[in-house]
C-alpha cells in the first residue's frame, strides 16, 4: 500500500507534532550557542576541526526527516520557519544584551560578549545555511517519496540529508569563514563537518526507523503504512 503524509490542511488533531516541533527548535537553539566554540580532534599537526554545534545539530536533520516523513512538507516547513524565527530572536536578544551596561557586581561582561556576542556575519551564515539546508532536506525527502513510493525509507533519509547538509554546510562555512581561514583549514572544516553530519545520519538510521514508526502509531496512522518501506 502506498503511503501519504497527513494532509497539511487536515483538521484531525495531531498528538505528537507539538513535541517534535519543540524538540526541533530546542536542539537548533542549543546547537547555535554550542557552535560558538571550535575544537579539534587529533594532534597539532594532523587534526580535524569541528564546532560545538556538531554534537546536537545533526539531530535537527533527523527530526526534520521525521517531520517530513510523518506530517508532510507543509507542516515541516512551518516548523523550520519557526526555528528560523527563534534563532533570529535569540541572536537579536544576545546582541542587545551584550551592549547593555553591566551591573556593578557583574564581572563576566567580556566573557559574555566573547561567547554570545553577536557577529552579524555569523548570524547570517547560520540562518541562511540552516534555512536552505532544512528546506531542501524536507523537500527532497517528500519528492523522493512521491516519485518512488513509500518503500526504501533509508534512501529517502540519506538522500535528503546528503543534499540538505551540503547546502547548509557550504553556505554556512563560505559566508562565515571564507577569506578568514587558510584554504587548508577552510576545506578541512567544511569537508569534515559535512561528512560527519551525513555519517551520523547513517549511524542513527536504526534509531530513526522506530522513532518514525512510534510517531505514526501515536498519530493513529494505519499499521501497514508504517512498515511499507
């Protein structure tokens, strides 16, 4: 049996969409803050460069896959835009707070500005990369599903991530770091980040499958739709 997501205009109440949406936005905001620190893995002569966002940000693509697979592109797009607005609001708040006069006993003004101080080039890089990557990820997943049916969920999940993460990583790294890093470090950071995120999607496939199945069950979708992959 072919499978179709819940129609975007359906009046049937959703039991899990709010939980999935909050998890998506929360992981995005936490990742954006963690991304202010870059770190390396390896020795001082042979190393890979990551940022702190690498810990949780790939999970936003997995949740994005769940949103697209279960609820369809229209609802996934709404949640992605919610994440965009929340990220912009967080950046605007940090920007305002960093310039407010510190209280007499507050000794962490320089630390606050160093960690959370807004550099608008970084904000633009993050928002543009995120929006393009997530929308492409969702669109490609749904497009593959419409074109080839509900079978081979793994192909949809990995294929959409390959496209979405490529757009996200290239846009983010180019806008933020191109010209400010040596070419070697720029390529290292971009390529390492991209392959790490795609690899994590593959590694977590055994977890993504039951999550999608569980949410379908919560949403009372037909059982044979869950396993028609």
